[in-house]
C-alpha cells in the first residue's frame, strides 16, 4: 500500500489532521492500534477550556482554535453537542490564589472575559459548593462538546473524501533509508508514504524510539467516573487551580486533580486521579481497569467541596493513559527523520483539536507554518543513535 501521508493514532488530533489533509486532496491512511477513540481522547470530558491554557504559544493557539470551535458544527455538518458553559477554577490556599490572580490577570489583558471572584462571590455561581476550603476563584464562559461526536464527525468526513481508516492495526516498526521513513511496518503489512505523522499521545515516546528519537512525553493513568442523573446541583465546570502541577506527578502514587462537569443528559463527569505510568504498562489490559481505592479517593475529594452529592450512584468508571510533558508544552512539528511529524503532549486537547489539524496540514503541504512554532520545537527531541 502507498499513501501520501500516514497518520498514526485516531483520537482528537489524528482525526482532525486526517480530515484537514483529506480536504487538500492528499491520499491519507489513518492507523489505529485498537479502535477509534480507544485512547485518552475516548476518556476525555470534552471540555473546551480557555482559561486553563498555559501562557505563551499555547495560549495564542488556544485563542485561534476557539474561533474555529465556534464554527465547527457548521463546517463538519454535524451535531457535536457544543454548548457554551461556565468554568470555575478555585484556589484552596492563599499562595494558589495569589498565583491564580497573577496568571489570569495576564489573560484578561488579552481581552478574555475572566472574572476574579472572592469567596463570598463564588456562592452566587455555585450555591451548593462548600467554600470553607476556598480562598478565591476565576470564572470564564467557555464550552463543552461530545468527544465521540467530534471525532466521528472528522472521521466520517475524511472517509467520504477517500481516507482509508485501518483500526486494530498496530505499528510495529519503521523502515528508514537516507534519513527518511520509507515504510511503516504494521501487523497488516508495510505501508509506504511521503510523510508519517504521530498523533499517538502516551505511545509517542515508544514509537519515536523505533526511529532512534528521544521524545520525553510521559503519561499518567487518569481515572474518572460518571454518576447517575442528578438535579441542578452543579452549574459550571469545576476544577482546582493546582491542576497538573509538577509535584502531583513525581511520586508513584495516585493524586487527585479534581474536576467535574454536568452533561447535557444530567449526569456528572468527575475526574481525575492521576498515577504516573511507565511505558511497559501500556501493553497490559489489566492496567486499563479502574482502581477501586482510587475512585473512593476521588469521590471523597468531590464530597469535600460538594457534600450534597453523597447520595449519588456511580454508573461507570474508566482509566486511560494521559500524555503530558514536564514543561506543559506539546511537541508539534518535524522531529528526527526529515519526514516524521509529531503532534502530541498537549495539556488541553478538545480546544486545540481544530488548530492542530490546520497547522499540521500547513507543514505537510507547504513545508512550513504561518505560525512560529519554535517554542514547541527548538532544543526538544534528540536522536538516541
């Protein structure tokens, strides 16, 4: 089989990249080792986050992608259950509150309507929230979508444009000659392509090593749950200001980075416990099973802030490997072999999906991008041989 481009990984970014490349008339093959959305994207809440973005290039891309999100249903001619909804980020101690105010003030100066709330103001937004543990919060009107509907909207459009989608097709290696990947080796045979793109999240480091490239994208086992339908007890997406702090990821034990959002159907999505993972754990199906003690830990943390939810029943839980980088910056661009492109390690996924598809398509079709990506590229990714 021969293609112009091979995309590996059928989650948020793989689907968006595949669709955007297909729009340009390229022959694209999308490979997924299991099924579409079987990785972290399938366990994602679909939160379209604005105020959680890291300052710098990540923030700039977030603003650009937000504009595309607003028109995505029209572009894809599909209902992705996008709706506007508020986001409340709370600080639980004075140091967190001072840091949160400083960061969010810089974002406010760009024109984003972020409100900084004192403790007494928070109750007006979330009446059932126990504010005894809270120093302050930031609030912003953001968005929510359905990850499954978004990804499948991309996939269906791409399929209509002639993309070949191969599920249950793991990549086992690469054939390299003269500094380029000539073939991608899969369990179904070899595929030749001019460009190879990894949108593989937690598996990126493993695949990169197969071409002699050190890409230090790590992952945590993220665990979350969904409750039965509930009345109007939560009005907004709720999260802690300590989300994904470095100290939460250094020890081999679960930590809670609490977040919660109501669904259109009335359920609550509650996440997440995070346990640092090792690459060797990705192959065992047992590691994808939720840990009862972690879910109890998560539930207890939720009840600390919302004690009125104690009667709710949990109807499902899940555990997925969630990629991250130590500096919170993704890898986006060409690395290693001259025709290998990587798009992985993003802190926020749903909101970045449209812009990543656009950027990768520019890199493939033009060899360069209209956006300066140096922050995500220079001095990052080393050849190991």
